[in-house]
């Protein structure tokens, strides 16, 4: 037998082992790519002593993996400009299994990722470019008691023009006398460290990026700032366009959790795209109605049973709606209990969005502020939301925090 034949036989015999080793290396690389950084451990160290702190301390060595319980809210906007390529990548690296693109449209009716149709003046550098002339309302400096103002919409510009902008931290200095002062308003507990590059993306581009990162999708159809229909573009056209981009990309409906604050959008998906409608998320903002209370079902526009009968399977209120304080402990509200009783899955928002928690945590913690006094208390709240409320997942501005908790409690 010639040496060349010996080589071929040996190669063929070893090939399955090479393939196996390769797959092991890929899996190891995937696990190693989840990087939580120091923040989760800082938060655990800040907790008061107790069983939960002991449990979380025991998890500090990892291993850490991606979890669908941990949802990247606009990516990772605690430090990265929201809805940018860089923010989405950071979110995935921190283990967010699901990543959000808030969806709105441009002047030429192309879907892009922005938290609101009218936020370009606070989330991009548009006011510092010639496109400022296209804004709905140009920059007006602060004067006397009047604050500085501006309003720039995605619908003011074309997709091609949108692509020329750079994303920045969502902020504005309302006391500004100049445009440069206005755009440099980042709050002290965030950072501009990563703001030099904020690559804006279309909705379709976000799909390809998130798929390449191994994530699932939760697009939110944003309420337009313009009157609908817009140049013949109806709300139904808009809702359908969002779903069509997932279908065009070959994304299975089971990987998509389409959201809207507009119940009619959710019902449209349930009726017209039933596979996607199964996981459509109703972002319940009924709390904005005067007199509404999570403890008083008679103040709710729809009962939980009514929503379920409409075909809604997922509901997503803010964190404070789901919890209250009873005898010094955080416990579920009637809203939470009724939602679970009706068979609704609950997703909530948003962890790591309130800055320092030493003074009660602000809007997101308003029903439990009496027992919130340090940053580590975010884990006390997450524990109640998981164990007692039974949430399916939670949005976070810094997914490492929620990924760490999810990994510690085996939440995939």
C-alpha cells in the first residue's frame, strides 16, 4: 500500500473525530462569548445579607449562557446608543436571548429601528447635520423660562438620508443655548464612552444581525407621530410590513414576539398572521388612564379573561404594575394574579433603566419604593417577578444583570 493511500484511509477514519472536535470547539466558543462584566457582581455585593444573596453569590463562577428570559431593551442602552448595531451586539454578548427593535418608518415608508418616530433629535446627530433643515421643528434655544426644543422624525427624511446619521445616547439638554449643548445631555449615570460610533439599522438589517448573533426577535410597532394613513400607508399596511420582513428573511414565527401598545395591532396579527399572532405581545399601558389601579379590576379597560378570549396570549405591563408592598415584602398585585389565572404569559419592563436606586428607584419602582434603597435591590425585585409573579421574561437596559439572574436560576 502506498503512503498516499495510507494517508487517505487514515484521514477518512479520523474525519468524524475532527468534525466532533470542531463542534465541541464551536459550542465552547459560544459559551465563552457570553461576557457579563463586573456589574452583576457589584449588584450582588450591594445586596443585604440573606438567602437570595447567598444563592446569587454561589453562582458567580458561572458558567454563563444566553437566556430568553433576558431581553435586550433597545439593545444595551445603559451605555451604548440605543437601536444601533453596536448596542445589539453588546446585548447579545451579555446573553440576551431576545433583542428588541422598535419599528417605525421613514418618509419613503421603509422600516427602521427607532424608539419613536419623532426621536431623531435626541437619539442621533441630525441637528448637527444639514438634515436639520428637514426636521418637523428646528432647534430653538432655551430662553427665560422656555426650554430648548426640537422635533425630528424618521418620516421627515428618506431611508438614504437616515443612513447618514450617527446614533447617540438618548438625551437632550433642555437648558441649551446651542445645538451642541442640546445634543450633549447624557445623564450622569449613563455614559458617552461608546457614543463615537452608533450605526443605525433598518428593521430588515436588525433581523439579519440578530439572527447572526443567535438571538430571537421582539419588534415593537411604534405609534406613528404622523397622521395615518400616511401618504396612502395605512396602520394595517404598517403592521403587515413588519411581519412581512420576518417572512422574507425566513424567520420562523416561533422566534418572533411582535409587540404593540395598540391592541388593534395585536388583534390584526392574530387575525391575519395567526402563527405570529400566537406570540404577539400586548404592551398594556392602561395605567395611563386617570383612576386606574392594578389592585382594582373595575378600573381596567379589559379584563384578563376578555383579552384571552380575543386571542391575546402575552401581556406586558411595566414592572410596578405587577408588584406591591405588603407587610414590608414585595408581593404580586391583583393584576398579576388575574393575568396568570386567565392563562396569559407575562413579560415586563424595564430593569436597569432607573439609575441609582438609593432613593426608591423612580417610575419603574413606584409601587415598591418603600423597600428599595440600594442598587442590589434590583435582584430582590427580579426574584419576586420570577418566583411569585411567574414572568416569562424581562426587558433590561443592561442584559448582563438579567442574564446573571436567569443563569443562576436555570431560566433558559
